[in-house]
C-alpha cells in the first residue's frame, strides 16, 4: 500500500496535479462536498426527514443576514419550515449517490458492450452500435417521463416515492450507456491492432483474457475521463428530472427537487429556497467537470507519452 | 535427426473483394530438433505470413488454403482452436520485431510472465515467479528479482527484447519463431541478441526459425537458409552453401547487393533491377523472370519446381530455377 502511494507520488499524474491550481481547488472542493454529504447526519443541524423537527410556522424564514432571519436557521427555511442548510446537505447526498450509481451502471453496461463490439467486430459490432444509435436518438427525458408515468400509475404515487432512487439510477444509467460503449469500442479498435495483443494471442491466451486483462486496462484513461464528465451529467440529469417532478419527492428532496420546490416561491420573495441549492449544484457539477478536464489533459496520450 | 517441424505445401490465401490473393504458395520445408533455420526475403515475400501460418494464427481475411504443418509428427494445422492454443506459447513460442510494442504497457513484466506460465501450467504464484526469475537470469537481465516488479517503459529496447525472449522461453518451448527480432534494435544490441539466441538454442536444444531480411544476421546464426520470393521458397540449403555459392539468380542478386568491403568504396552498390511484383500481379511462369539476368524463354511459360542442386563437397540443396533442370541442359 505504502509502495503504491510512493509510486503514485512519483507519477506524472501527481506531478501535473501539483502544478495545476484549478485541479487542486476543484479536487479540494469536491472532497469537502463529499465529506459533508456523507456525514450529513453528523454535521447537519437538523434532520429534514424527521417530521418532529418541522414546524410549518417557521416556514420561509430568510437567511440569517437578512431582516427577519434567525440564528437557528443559517440559510433560512423552505416552504415547509425545514432548515434549508440541512435539507441541502441531505439533498446533495441523494444527488451524489444517484449520480455515482447511475454512472456505475452506465459503465458496466457500456464497457461490456463496447469491449465485445470492438473486439469481435463484424455483425455483433454492427448490432450493438446500431442499438446505441437508436438509444441515443431518444431523449432520455422522454423515456424517463414515459416510464415514470407508467410506473407511478402502476404502483401509486405513495409507493413511487420509495422506489424513486433506484428508478432514477436505472433510468439515467440505461439512458447514457452508449457514451461508454462508443468510447470503449473506439479505444478497443485502436488497442487490438497493437502488437502486445498479437503477442498475447501467440502466447495462447483466450479471447476473454485478452479482452479483460490486456485490452481493457489500456483503455482506462478515456474511461476515467468520461466517468468524471458522466457523473456531472448524471447529477444534472437527476436534477432536471426532479425539477420536472419526475424524480425525488419533496419529502426526501434532492438538489433538483429542492430547486423545483423553491421555484414556486421565487416571486413571493423567498428566492433563497431555489438559489442556494442551485448554487450548490453548480459548484458540485463545476468541480467535477474541472477535475475531468484536468484528467483529460493529463492523461491525453498525444500530450504525454507514458 | 528426427523432424521437429514439417511444413508441407503450405498455401495461404487472402480473400479480397477482387478475389483471392496468394501470399504463400506451396511452401515446403522441414526443421530438425534443435536446428536453426533462417527465412530470408524482401518485405512482402511472405516470411511473416509463413511464421503465423505455422501456428495457425492467420488473421482475417487470410486463411490457410492448403498444405499441412506437422509438429513433432502431429498435424497441428488441423487441430481445433482450443487445442492449438495449448501449443502456442507453450511448445511453440514467437518473438516479434518491435520490443517497444510487444509488452503490455500497463502490466509489470512479472505479471505478464506469471500469466503466461499460469495459462499453460497449473502452478502457484511464488513458483511461477521463481521460474520467471530463472528465465530472466538466463537472458542476462541483472538483478531479476527487482526487475520483475517494473513496467515495460522502465527498460531499454535491448532489455525489453531480452525480456520478450525470456517470456518466450518460459514454458521451455521446442521451437521459437523469431520474426525480425533485431530489426528495431541498433547494431551492437543486434549482435548481443543474436548471440543470446545462439547460446539458448545450444543450451536447450530448441529449434529456431529466424525470419529476417538481413542476410548477415542469418549467416552468423542459422544452420540452414530458405530464401523466399513472392510467397515461394526459391532456394534452400546449408547456410554456408547458400551464402558462398548461391544458386538461384535471386539469391545471387541478394548476395551481390551486400556491401563487399573497401575495394568497392566510392562505387555504387549492386542491386537487383526492378521490384518484387505485388501479389495481385505475379507474372506467369517463374515469378522472378522479369528481373532475372539469366531469364530464358521457358521461364515466362511455366514455373520451375524445386530442383536439387549439388555442391562440390557433396552437400545438397534446393533451388526453384530452370537453370538446374537437367532436361533443359545445364548452363
């Protein structure tokens, strides 16, 4: 373990990272946000899921520095009287979980299909890539609206709230796998012509072993870069779906559903209910994207040959 | 000397849109146990195709159209994929041209060696590592225990080629096919690698097929030479015979094209006029006749079969040339 760390400290990636202020700041921001999100029950001043904490009388209290704000609610409260800061922290946790799980699902499906399509080629390749084209020609929002409408009608709105998280993961995960499949396929096509693949074949390795153990590790850098961008996209997709009322219910809001909930109050002067979750979402997505940009530059084989 | 490898009338075609293209046309040769054969020819003569065809690894759109490959008496050209995979890297190994490309850049050489061993033998990690260290020492890699945990980019070109040879040796093969193993290396390293091959062949009595375009390399290393031209073997014989007394006009041209030393300084190097025909347009008759200084009428009419040639000391070889057809009259 220490050996690995030593090696990492000497690597070109770490060297680039040290010299890139944007990367350091976005990485630090991301780490901070993740720690906040996953220790939500410890650091959030209130538990927004506990209805005993919620008092409808204290709804729409402005942030502490405005007239009418109190020290009890740092960033004010939302329309239902929940502490906005706590709700945001819990909401960010849901957003991140959905984002990462959806990307993991995309990656699993996309990598398997991309590897098979790229390695075997021919009819299999044609079939999977046309499938990807068809998939991409549908807007994921349209699919999500359709599926959630059917699902809500089938299980009832109350039950739907319970399955909202896996539902969102599956919808976002299934909608975006072609991105992975195309990226992986392109790298596999480039890698499989290299001599080390030929050498592996000459050594008598089977197709499975060559695909997973020899080609896939060599395709990792584009996959890594794509993953960061896809996490940001998935968080945004989740926010968009929730904003449209197809995602997380108001009782367990994600950042998107918080923005949606506050939207109705923006003209009555309670701008903070929408603004603060919005700012947090922007910071989260921006940090992930900037880190992705850094990785893309640092791992670009055309700029740096390892 | 029992036969290790017998290649009989091996023909490889490539199925193109415009029709089949013959890359290897009735190639026949044999290799005894522990024997070293040089396969020489210009680029595109079919040397590498022959190497791949032996272990049945011709990539699409190529396919073996005819002939047999017998390895230790077993017809391996007819084996199913599963069975031939157990021979590749185990009983027959292959070494490629560019050591920079042949090793997987993201795995340590130890991982790659252990993997190769475990693909063919049922052994544990530590035992496999011990064998790997042993083989690395055999190819003169200093402090092999430490080197095992390094990545390919941490080695120089010559060392990488040694490592590749060590990987090829891992399962104690009876035959190594080396496809231009020194082309990508500089001359001093070339000599070291060829010495290493010689040493290993003598130590372990394994056979070697050395595919190269460099006559000088072959003449120092191998016992026999087969000269290839446009997918056919045009001359075959003992190395010294072929180099000193080449019989086929093509081989004669090749030998004459080598720089001869000081007396030629300032003059142009000899060359064979013209270029090798593309495989889509092989001339009728003997494929070499448009470039041949001894071309006769019969050369453009029918292809010469393999004809025995004799040397003054009683040795014999083969040349595919009408010049040696007794029925046509020796010139």
